[in-house]
């Protein structure tokens, strides 16, 4: 058949269609391959966690891990959580699988998880090891410092296929942290005693994340040099340190709760600057003690309280 402009036009059109189909097929194959490419990240023990595809059924074995997963945009992938996983509101509706130290292994297995997010020092390691033996992927979460939290959000986002949401949340955290640091960290230092428990009397050393918050606010943890993370201390030791502000954490503590009954026992020690200036502060334990995104809300409260302590110091000096 002789070639005509019409024939050439038809052949060109057919070739264009075939080329487009080939491109679409190759693109689709490439997309499928990328979706199912293995994902590898390091957990907080330094171990590499590898998944064949983004996790779709996650069981969170710590309240802070639940918050981190929601922050990473993976809340709809969390199918099980432990007691006290109560934030955000949607977390309250997630089926429970026990508490930090007593896990319901049968219930966990029934949920058919493709990823477990475990609290390294909070969960029963014997039970976690039993889950490992069943070949369930385990990501150990143990952020130690404020600056570890945005990275934790990003890694969980990578494992659950929500990297864009996770990066946005991580960057927002970094921006809030930097704003607090710029505003408060260089202010006049305030010696701080952070009371964890009363009987026995316990506090935190300088390597704890709460000490990061104290430093962020321009405070100085008076027991920062203690070797134990959560040391026992004596009343005499606290008196010798002469803290200018004292904090304790309880669930749901608010401004109206101050001063808290747990700090009232210090009122008889009027030689303490914290007592003399009425700097006995309560702070919401879910904010300040839980290593999750809301810790910066707790930090904001502490920073504002330390500013109150500074103002009272100035007024006392002027009298």
C-alpha cells in the first residue's frame, strides 16, 4: 500500500499511543516497586528495623509511642495500644492490649500487627522477647533528649508510610523548640529542684529529658551531677542546694492547682528561697514526663513559672 500523508499520520498516532502505553506501564511498574520497596530505619537501640512495606497495623506498647505515631500521621494505622494511651482523643478508642508492664500477648497476636513500637525500659522484656520469637518486627522507642523527638517522629513516619506528615510535624517541633530556646535559655539562671516522689524523696539527674526542659527555660537542676538517672535524695541535701524554684508533676496539674499538696511539706523550711518566695509549682505530668510532642507545652509552662520566680527575686531584692 502506497504511503500517504494519511497513512503516515495513522502510523504516527499508533506509535504515539503505544509509546504512551509503554511509558504508563513502566511508570506503574516503577510505582508498585517503589511502594513495596523495603524500608529500613534504626531504632533507639541502634538496631535496624526492616519492613517489606509500610506498616498498616501497628501496636503501640507505650503512651508516648502512641503520641509519636499520631504526630507522624500514622494514627489510623494504630490497631492496639496500652493503658494510658489517651492522647489525642482518637487514641482513647484504640483497643487495649494491657499496660506497660503486663501485656496481653494473645490480644496482641489477634490484632495481626506488622509492627510493634516498644518502650525499651517500660515494657516487660520477657514478653517483648516472646513476641520477637514470633517474628514480629519490633521498633524500640526510647528518646532521651528533647532533640531526639523530631527524629523519632520522622523514623516512625518512614516505617508507616507517612513521611511527609511526619516531616511537617518534626519541623514544627524543631521550630517551637528553637523559639523557646531563643526566648528563655539565656535568662538569669534559676536553681531548680524537680521532685519526682515524696516517700522516698526522689528527683532527676542532668541526663533526664526533664533536665533538658529545665535548661531550655534557663533553669539549673540542682541535682544534675547525681550519677543515677532518678536518684534518691535527703531533705538535708535539698536544703543544702537552696533551690529557688521547686516543681512536681501530677496528672492534669494546672495553674489553679498551685501550690500542690505534695510540695506543702516544704513550707516549714522557710530558709529555702523557693519557699520564701512561694515558688512551689505544679505541672501536668502527662506533658512534662511523657517523651512526646506535647512536652514543649510542659516546657512553656515551666518557662513561664521560672519567669515568675525571676520577677519575685527582683522584687525581694528591691525591698
